[in-house]
C-alpha cells in the first residue's frame, strides 16, 4: 500500500513539470506506465489479504498524473491498445485465455 502511494506521488510530481514521462514526447515509457496507473484509478486492485486499493488510496489527489492519463486515454491508438487487455490486466496470466498457453512455464534463454 505505502509503495503504491509513493509511486503515485513520484509519478505525479514528475508530471507536474512534464507533458509526458520523457518530457514533451510520447514514448514507450508512457505506454508502459499508463496501464498500471489507469487500473489503479479506475478499479484498483484487491490484495490476497483482502486489502483494496480504493480503501487507502485517493486517486483524485494526483492531479498531474490524472491529467496525463486522461490525455493519453483520448488517443485512438491508446484506446485500441487498451482493448487488448480489457477484462484482465495481464491476459497472459489468465488461466482461461489459451492465446498465451505456449508461453506458460517457459523461461527466457537470455
């Protein structure tokens, strides 16, 4: 819980002086961070011990991060990308989704 609050605060403070994660340009950094933040602000998560994000985290307080997320979510490309993971934030971890079964249990050779 406290780490999520810290990360949201760091993100918000960074975006107070930046349009995007890396300044004035939309980059892969924005693509990587948006789904995590957007999940937190829209539905949160439920920890296995019963704690819910919405019980301790007030997402409206992160005005710069919310501005950034709203701006990104207006992009048609982002909307299409978010459709890929709708219903399950990491579809490759969903045991009922067979599209990624060939990846389960395999380790990188790197």
